[in-house]
C-alpha cells in the first residue's frame, strides 16, 4: 500500500521536511492542493532552486516510484510514450513463417500485443506499480517543441493515451505529475490551465541557511552563515547568471573540504568558479567587488551578533 497523502498544508511541509526539503508556505500550499485535487503541478523558476528535487522528495517520502521524462528538443512519442519492438516483431514473424504458420490475422494480433510494446515514461506512469500510482516528473518541458506539448494535453487532462493497435490505456489512479521549466520559452496556456502553477523563487537567507545546515551538516556555523550571506548578496547584483541553491550547497561543501571555518578574500577568489559559471560574472566580481562584499557581510554579521547579544543581556 502506498503511504497516505498529506491531509493539510502543515502535513505537506512536514512530509517535505522529512526528506530534507525546506519548503516555504506557498509551495507547501500549492503542493497540498495539487495532491488533493489530483492536478499536475507546474513549477517554473531559475536554475538550481529545487524544482526537480520536489518530485524526487515526493516519490521517496510517499514511497512511490519516480518516473522521469527528461525533455529535449525533438522528443517524440516513441521516446516519451511507447514504441513497438520492431526487431522482436520481425523475429516472431520469421519464426512463424518458418514453422508454416500462415494465419495472418492471428499473426497481426499477436505481433501488436502487449509483449512487443516498449513502455516509455508516460505509459509507465499510467500503469500502477504494486498498486501505487507513481510520481511522474516531466523535467524541463521548455526544451521540447510545441507539438509534444500539444500531445501532453490529452495525457494531462484524461490521464490516458491511445495506441491505435491496442486501444486506449487509462490510469486507474492518476499519477502525481510534476512539470518543471526554466522558462527559456513560454509554455502554452492550454497546458498551464490543466495544472496548478508555482514560481519557485530563490529562498530568503533564513531558509537558505536551513537548507545548508541540513544538506552540508559538516560546514561550521560561521562558514554556513557567510556562504549564504555572500550568495544572497550576489543575487542582488546584475549578474548574467545568479547562483542557485545548488551552487550554495556546492560552495559550502567545497570550502569545508578546504578546511575553511570562515570566508577570506583568497578562499573566495580561489573558489568563485563553484558559484559563478560565466567568466564575465567571475571577472566582474573578482576585479573589485569581492573584498567589498565580504567586508560588508562580515560587518553586518557582527552588527547582528552584537544586537542579539544586547537583547539577550537585556532579557
Ligand atoms: N528547498 C530545498 N530544500 C533542500 N534542498 C534543496 C532545496 N532546494 C534546492 N535544494 C537542493 O538544491 C539542489 C538543486 O536542486 P534542483 O536540481 O531540484 O534544482 P532545479 O530547480 O531543478 O534546477 P535546474 O533548473 O538547473 O534543473 C539539489 O541538490 C537539492 O537538493
Ligand atoms: Mg531541474
């Protein structure tokens, strides 16, 4: 039996937290509703903000299989839904011919039967595994073309696909569908209308620090705080590509591996390539700003520390 779905927004937050995913209230709300209403969840956001991770975490915390459809330009039905195993069909036909079997109708029925059907992710997702409807992750939908998007409309509204030789296959229980996009192009309204929508934003400093504590527990408290403050500051600049949460986690891990307990100008300069992936961004930070940002976040942290100390003494 699959684990029961969460019955409230709080339960949804707790479910995500149980798999080390720190969600804000708005994400927990829309996720709760999409589970409750059996509607696909359409997640849009910058790179590395935790969109794909939501599907993985849902599958593991609800103990359901995760079926992933990675989208790319030119993705078609034979890679996404089903394909006939032509080679096996040919072998079967030849064997029948060799054995003198000439019943054409029976041969056709048999060759276009379940046995020769190769199930791709969408078809797999419509079929339950051990009585558990799976989580279907349609990742980076913006990379496909519009023809595929149009095809998805049928799947997402009726949770069924039609195979001309076999008929219509319909899910007994709809899979939990998570669609992600990086917004490299707009997705058609008709598809969005079938989903609940959520923009996954960069986290605020507190939530990002919680994520670092959870995911990189070996990094010291001061280092984690400074890494988060530094990245948060970078996101306020006009960079070509902002660092995501993935980069924050990588940076904390890298600095920990280098035995750092706090940021220093040299360490930042040596490791900028962990958080910034465009030379222009690295050059613009390295030239002048890096030391200034570091000074600023460290003096801000000292001010915060003094304030906290004063209020604790006054309490
Ligand atoms: N809220 C969160 N709680 C815990 N970990 C998170 C959270 N958000 C992101 N992460 C971590 O950040 C990393 C990147 O997340 P993910 O791959 O889901 O990003 P994405 O939005 O799908 O990025 P892309 O658009 O590049 O595919 C993962 O390792 C994930 O564990
Ligand atoms: Mg992703």
